[in-house]
């Protein structure tokens, strides 16, 4: 067996179909690209059509089979419609990545029901509904990978965690519930836990060089995260290689959480 064959056996995603929410920007975009480069056909889901089509075009230019569905994941109806639209493109997915997320950040006392509802809808309900739509089919077929992108704020408060931290804590619990339900049937559910990653989500904080440097100093590696840092962990969690890892939170944070 060549080294290439060995690596393919462990990590290749050839023949797999993936749905990646938030696949048009930041961490989700990097994960969508990584899964596509590892062989999967990938449907990305987000709102903005320009960023969606630019991402797909970029990957198509590199010979990757990808497609997009535009949907606002704040309403259940749109989540359901997005799932059906995605399935019509490459068929039922083997891999579901929930990376779409919002962080509205009002001070705790100012969080009203609208902020709470929107945060829970995008960060928690959409992953739940997509899991309910795709998880049972994955279990029936005997293979599936559910990967949620959570946050260090699932584990501790950080810069006005508010409703966001709550949604991410619940998302980690959702991964464990899904893992408990479907792991006996070959479907794993895990979370990737970012620390501070330089993406559009953090534009405001990232424009303050002093804060950026202070956050980098809190990691062990000495720099803040980049979207590309998630590629390897995502391919691993999506592949056969991670078959015995389920219900886990994998921190991709340069050591921030243990420093
Ligand atoms: N960056 C960090 O430091 C960090 C830290 C911890 C956790 N995270 C988590 O990592 C995930 C990705 O974050 P990121 O930093 O990559 O953010 P990002 O660059 O802002 O990307 C967010 C993605 O989600 C999509 N999205 C947002 N609201 C949506 C909605 N209502 N319906 C459908 N799609 C929606 C966005 O596209 P549209 O706007 O076009 O819809 C975009 O594709 C999030 O879950 C975030 O909470 C990030």
C-alpha cells in the first residue's frame, strides 16, 4: 500500500456529499473548501448571494464540485426549504457542518427578546432542525458526520457573552444528544471550538491592534486564529479516520482555553 492509498483510506471524502452553513465566509468557507479539496461535493448555505457565488466560482476554478443555496436561517420555514433545496443538488448529505452564526453582543441588561430569538434561531435552532432533517437518514445509511462550530463562550464568559454564549453552550449539548442518538449507527456528532479568529464576524475587535495583540498573547501559539486553521480538523472529523470520536468538543484555539 502506498502512503497515498493509506492517507486516502483514512481521510478521503471522495463520494461524500456535504452541506456547510455559513460556507460563504470565514471559518465555514475554509471548511467548505477543505471538504471539497478532500473530495466531497459541497453545498454551501448562507444569505448573501454574491459571497455564495464567488465562493463556488473560486472552488469550481480549482476543479471542485460545489453549489450554493441562499437562505436566511433565522426562520424555521427557510431552514426547512434550504435543506430540501440542498438535497436536490447532490442528494442527501453524509456530512453536515453548522458554521453559520451571529454574535449581536448587546450588554446583558439590554438583551431583549428579539436579540434572544434571533441568536437562538441561527446559532441553535437551525443546527437542530438540519440535524433532525439529515441525522436519521445518515443513521439509516450507516454513515454520517455532524460538525457544529461553537465557541470558547460555550465554556466561559468572554466579551459580553450574553445570548451568544448561551446558544453555543446549548449547541455543545445538542452535539452530545445527537451523538448519543445516532453514534450506534455510524453517525458521529462533534463540535469545533474556535478561540479568537480573524474573520468578518470580529471586524470591530480585529480593527483594534492592541486588543488583537493582547488576545494573541493569551494563546500558547502566540497568534490569533485564521479560518484556514480549521481545515485539518474539519476533514478529520468528516472522514472515516474519526469514526470512534463522538460527542466531543475539539478546541482549535492555539491553546487559548488552556493557557
Ligand atoms: N471568528 C471567531 O473568532 C469565532 C469565535 C468563536 C466562534 N465562532 C463561530 O464560528 C462560526 C463562523 O464564524 P465566522 O467567524 O466564520 O463568521 P463570518 O465570517 O461572519 O461568517 C458567518 C457565516 O454565516 C452566514 N450567516 C450569518 N447569518 C446567517 C443567517 N441568518 N442565515 C444564513 N446564513 C447566515 C454568513 O453569510 P450571510 O451573512 O451572507 O448570511 C457567513 O457565511 C460562527 O458560528 C461563530 O459563532 C467564530
